[in-house]
């Protein structure tokens, strides 16, 4: 049904907790649209014929169609459109970098702000969760078995698609809880764990079996899965959880964490809850080295745990920060101090072997490098010291070597990522597919999900043609 276009150049603002309140708690920062707000925002969509927003979505959601349903107040209809392409809309509506994807292509963004596609996706997924309690019908088994390694967004997406086709799917997950980075990395205040759990429960209801505490490469190998365990195909979705360090002096001092360890203690092991037995430093001055989403999450967690001063230390400028714009803005509002154009060169310790500070060098931006971003170069004679008691390294991760070292014939590249044919995730081993961060290195939830979808379709074709 045609509706009157809302010509407001700005997005309907997202109701949120006040910065000085939320930086003391772990409750969700953004509170979500009301139905009225969602309908009004949906009416900003021009319903473009060529759907540029859809081309910006790695899983190809029919965005104008779902937004059209919201404008008509048919929220369940909108959910059906979303869920036809995305297995985790409540997650993606919260964490996708929409400004570089769908919203980056929105025509309304040319003369004003793009339509709030992510906010609408979140509204629709939350509305469905709160109002519809249908149990999925278990598909007819087709008699074939597929194993998936890793219960992050990529593995979960592939599992859902394969289960719907009738495959008996078993996910082997190394940790005691399914969800991957969605539960061990991204904090509760950005992505409540109950939402991830509900998505996982939906998969279980479809018949997906999730075996936790199963480290593939230690407990079982891929050869065993495809041999005595009788799986026709395997999808490796084991992520990129191995943290990198800078290799500067002092990184083994007490008080230096990798962002992964810091966030895992806080999120998965619930160190943020009063009375938790998980040890975590209660720091006063914290430096987080890096400028991505992971760095923002670590800094905002440190603030919430009570640190008085929290720095983001990043060697390029504010413009080059790779984190989502919204996360940077939220971090600034919450009092995180950005020390850009700054590079640490040494962690300084006291006589007890604890961090007491870091030595840094000021940087300036030179010519663009291979990534297209201006290369940071050291300013001469600019060394200075920053007093901190905790340092959190957040300069990237790579895939854990366990799977590649226990799977003969599995080709990997010099970064340790699994090599695939690039089309559908097939690796150098017959029947073995891979996708998500294990293939691309640390990337995004939606790309990991897209890879899971693609691999599920390829595995289906492979098994049916065998
Ligand atoms: C703190 C943080 C914040 C982020 N924020 C965002 C964001 O805002 N937006 C966004 O789009 N992306 C974000 N990302 C990136 C995003 O989360 C990842 O790109 C995505 O989770 C990758 O999905 P995956 O399924 O490939 O891997 P993962 O989510 O890493 O899941 C892999 C799973 O495999 C398991 N596993 C590993 N090895 C084995 C083994 N040998 N046997 C069995 N299981 C194994 C792991 O325990 C894990 O559960 C963030 C990442 C982090 C760390």
C-alpha cells in the first residue's frame, strides 16, 4: 500500500541510556524504537526500484520490502522478509556496520541521513521475539550428516540452513557456550546474551545438535569426523580468536591483557557481575591499544568496571579509526579519552613486575599505504610516558593453528587463514568447507553469516551430487 513519504532529513533518534548513567552499568545502551518511531522511520524509505541498499547487504535482504511492511504496521510480515535471508536479525540490527553497507547506499543519505535500516531491523526482530512464540517445525530428515566446527555466527547460520534442508547437523564448539564472539567478545551492553541464546534455542528446536567443550584438533580430528563418525561434509567456522601482540618490551608484565582475554573474562565468565569468582583487575588508568570495535568494547568495559581514566591509543587519526562510527561516538560520550597519532613502544613496569605506564611516540600521517589509508610515521624526538596500570592489546587476531596443524592437506595462507576456492567455501580437502573469520581473518558478523549461507548451499549441492 502506498503511504505518504516522511521527508524528515534526519533519522528518528534512538532512545538510549544517558552516557553518565550507562558507563556505570552493563545494561543495553540503545533502548530500541517504539512502534510509532519505527513506522515513522520506515516512511522515510523511498522504495527505490533498483534497491541500492539491498546490494549493500552481504546476505541480500530485500530491504525495501521489509521496510514497506513496517510502514504498513505489518511487523510480522516484515520479520518474514528479514528471516528469509538472515538467520540472526536481532543480532545484525545491533552490531552490523550499516553505515558501510546498506545505509551507505541509501539514496536518502545523499541529502540528509540514510534511513535507519539497522534500527528498523532490530525493531522488527525484537517485536517478533516479544510477540510470536511459534516453535519451528522439524524438517523431514534426508539421511545425511554434516559436522560444523565452531558455534559463532558463521557456523550457526550454516547449521540453520542445512537443518532446514533435512540434514542431521552437529556443531562442535570448543567453549562451554555456543555463540562465538557474540557471547565471549561483544559485551552485554551492546548485545544482550539472552538475544543470542534465543537464536540458538531456535536452531536447537530445528534439530541442530550443539556439542560444547569439544575442541576439534584435540578431542577429535576432521579425519575422524569424516571417517568413523560418518559425516558427509564438514564446515570449518572456527573464527580468528588468536590475539596478536606488538612485540614491544614489557608485554609480559602483570596488567597486560589481550582484548580477547579481557573481554572473555568479563562477558563469557561474567566478571562484570557482583560476586563473580572470575578474577579481573580493578584498574584506575587503562590504555587500550588499537582502534577497532574490539578496542572500543574493551575500553567501555574498563570504564564500566570503575577505571577513572581510559585511553584509546591509536597510531592513526580519528578519521582512520576502523571501529563503527556509532561505537566511537558512544565511547566518547562515556568519557573514553582518544590518544590518536600515538604509538606505544614499551610497557613500563615497577619493581613487582606490574605495569606502571607506557612509553609512546607521537605519529603523523604520511602518504597512503597499500590499504589506502595514510601511513603513520614517527615524529622525531616525540617520546613521552603515559601513566597507566593496565594495558589491553587490541591490534588484531588470527585463526588458531590447531585445525590446520591436525588436518593433513588443508591449505592455509601466510596469515594462517584457510584457503578456499572463493566461490562457495570449498577448501583443498574434498567435502571440507570453510568460512567466516577462519578464512577472511577478523571481519564482521554479517560477512561470517554470508559465508555460512554460501557454504550450506554448496554442501547441499555436493552431497546431493555425490
Ligand atoms: C570484541 C569484538 C567486537 C566485535 N564487534 C563487531 C561488531 O560490532 N560488528 C560486527 O559485524 N563484527 C564485530 N566483531 C567481529 C565479529 O564478531 C566476527 O567477525 C564474527 O563473530 C566472526 O564469526 P565466525 O563465526 O567466523 O567466528 P567466531 O564468532 O569467532 O566463532 C568461532 C567459534 O569457533 C570456536 N572454535 C574455535 N576453534 C575451535 C575448535 N578447534 N574446535 C571447536 N570450536 C572451535 C570458537 O570457540 C568460537 O565459538 C567483533 C569481534 C570482537 C572480538
